[in-house]
């Protein structure tokens, strides 16, 4: 294989994005094949950050379309400013009179007005939204279609033309093709299944929670002021929290928030009080917090202050030991 994926991995690292070999290879192929990248996986694992990092690494502008329920073509593609068009027509009323003033018939007057159609149906009345901005940009861009799974199936179907031919049809103006084909990243948090037609047009990438060592590397890169040993303890605890049956497991972004919080609190160790006081940085549901605290507060059979491995259920934090508690 070409060493190009390694070069892409290095470029992403310069933007403080730790990419796996698979991620680097998919980004390389997306550039070479002109295919969109569909990234699926849990929320907060770096799917959106990948597009931001690649835009920064290549010096391209990032255009983002945030998807949501009810998103339609007019909000994603363009809006025709009819009010502006009417105002423009009113302002040119006297000029129109000059154009059709000596017309002998209604047909002749209509023909003369038709000859001026470019004045009344032009891009001056077009308000471009993210998709059209990406297609008509004078320079190559990175287009991020974020959380596509939140949009309706109808909007997903509309995207197929854009992702296949990189062109759109506008009734007032006709078909507009991309000046430069954008590099497209789509993200999904798996809240619903996406169509096979959409997946077929994309290179697929599943980004899961990182390993302990990879996440530790991310924390040390993003939060360098956190003591190395404390950073490892924090990452290991987060990793074990994810083994619990939680409504929402802590994401990588929440791990980073927690690491920054520990720095702000001048924490020197992960004792029970520090963990419990900062648990809400990692967990965002009351039931998850209660379950995690219950798991962390277990004690050994001899009444000691350190938890025993045998005292944990399979869903609990296996063998976690409080530091200095």
C-alpha cells in the first residue's frame, strides 16, 4: 500500500487528531476516489472532529450542514427571495414601461419582457444554504453533513443526487454543477438505520470508543497540564464506566472535559470525594450517576477501605481501586 495513508495520519496528528490506520486509509481513499465518507458510531468519539481536522490540515474551508428532524431542501440547499424579487420589480417598473412602451401587441410586449428574464431570474435572488455554498464555492471545500440520522428519510433521498452527481436542480435557474467537487463527510450516531442507497455512495467508517492507550494519548495531547499518572487513572476509570449498563456512556469529549476539570480543581489523585463531586462531568443522567456511584462505593468483605475484586458484579467497575481513599 502507498505511504499516503501514513502522510494523512501525520497531517491529522498536526491538527491534534489521533487517527487509526483505518481512518487514515479511508480519508486517503475518499480523496483519491472522490467518494463521501460516512462515519457511524457513538456520540462524541471524534466523527465530527475528523472533518474539522481534515479541513484544517488541507487548508480548505469547512461548510457544515447540521441535520435535524424536519430539515428540508429549502433549508439545506437554497431559498428563493421572492420578496426581494418583487421589490426589484417594483423599482424597475419605469424601466419596464420604456421597454414595452411602443409594443404593438401583447405578444410583442411579452417577448420583450422575456428577453430581460435574466434580470428577474438570477442568482441575485438566490440565498444559498450549506449544500449550494459547497457546490458553488470558488475554491475546494470540506462539506460536513452532521448527524444525518436525525434528518427524515425524504431528505436522505434528496441527498442522493447531490452525492452521486454533485449537482442540484433549481427550477428558477436550471441545473447547477459543482465548480469543485467537495470532500464530503457524513456522520451518524446510529439513532436510525440509513438507506442502502446512501451507504452505497459512501466509503463506510465505524468509529468506536478508543482503547485505553489511544484515549490516554488523546488526553495527554489535549490536556498536557494533567499529571501523567492522574491522566492514566482517569482514562482507566472512564473505560470501566463504559462497561456498565448506562443510558449514555461517557464520550471522548467528556473524558477531555473531565481531565480539564481535574486540572482546574488542582486534583492530585482520584479519591472518592473527587470522583463523586465531578461525576456529572462524565455522566448526564441521574440513573447513570446513581449506578456508577453505587459501583464505586462497594467495599471489601473485611470492612477495608479498598474495594475487593470479588465484591463486584459483572456490570460493575471490575477491580477499580480508589487512590488514597
